[in-house]
C-alpha cells in the first residue's frame, strides 16, 4: 500500500507534509540539501517492515508550506510537531544537513528516543576550507535575485567542497533541474549548518539520547573527520563506517538498513 500524504501544523502555523508507512516504533527520516520526502522514501520502504517510517518535506519543499522569515528554530518546531503526531516520542535519522538539524533538535531536548546521523557536514579539520560566515547571506542574495544556478554552484563548491570542474559538468545533467528547483531552500541548509559549518561541541555534549554517527568509507576525508568528531562530542555515541558507501547512501537503502534496524530496535 502506498503511503498517504498528510499534513501537520507547526508552531508558527506552517503546514508540514509527511507520509507514513509501516507499523511499530516511529522513525522520522530527515533529508539534507536538495532532498525532500521522495528522496528518503526508498529508505523508508526498507525500514517499514520493522518500523513506522515517516518521511516529510522540510519547510519550503514539496507539499510543505513556508514562512516569510526563516529561522532554524522553526525547523526544530516542525520536527517537534511530527514527533507529537507520531505519539509524543520517535527515533530520528538525519542525512547531511538533515543530520545537523536532527542533532540540533536532540540538543534542544526534543523527545527523541534514538538518534542516527549520516555524515553531518561539519568542517573539523584542515582537509578542506571552511565557507565564510556570510555564506548563508550570500546564498540568500542569489536566491532573491533569482540566480538559482549560481546559488546551486556556490552551495556545492563552498558548502560541500565539490570541485568547480565537477560542478560545471553537472550543469548539463538532468539532476541540475532538480537542484535549481530547490535552490530557494539552500540558505536554510546553510543556516542549519551554522557559521563556517563549525562543530558545536558544547551543544552536542548536552545530548542525552543514544546516538549513532555513520559515515561511508568512500566519502571525502573531511566528512569522515566530521562523523568521528560527532561521535566523540556526543556522550556515549557509537561510530560506524559503512564499507563501499559515500555521501549518496540514500540511493543505497539496503546498505543502511541493517545498521539502522540494529540500532533503532
């Protein structure tokens, strides 16, 4: 049976679209930049036999609404509304900047039973340069000027450290239209990741829920450094590296499923 699109109302009145499949303990799946509920749907389908898997459109995406002014707190409230709808407590899995959002929500005391994060894009070593503190503001300016292609290119090169020549080649690929269609939400992901994408070790040290930090052994060194740093910062967190995987693991849900089923059970 296909999951049915539903909505929940966040604290500021914004309607957040979500889908739910399966039974059992609820697990909410958060995508990062360039993601909506459809991109995490394969992982939800893989988990649904064991869990109630919930996917949703972060605000500004897909079937969800938005507000005139953005703040990370509003996205935390969106997740809180989904947890309440799920029964008052849920486990959470976050990918990329969605992983940072999930960590922020746990640090702020949302009723999260277990937390799994995949490659939150903190910059913790000299393996790459940091984006400037004005990164989110410059992205927002490009979006306001309707320079979506430039916003996507800047996010990929400065935020994700993709080489410029690789980005240039991506412009002619079909996926580029998907990227530009979500360009207006890139300042949100930059804001969630924080100035310079620095690891907020003090906040993470306050997380009290069981946490699993996951990376793929084919991912760039700076991402694996970030995963390790998160595992070290969150008290009692587990660290796992998946063989043969990179940052695009959402396209390989069966690679994630065993680890998540084991941890979230």
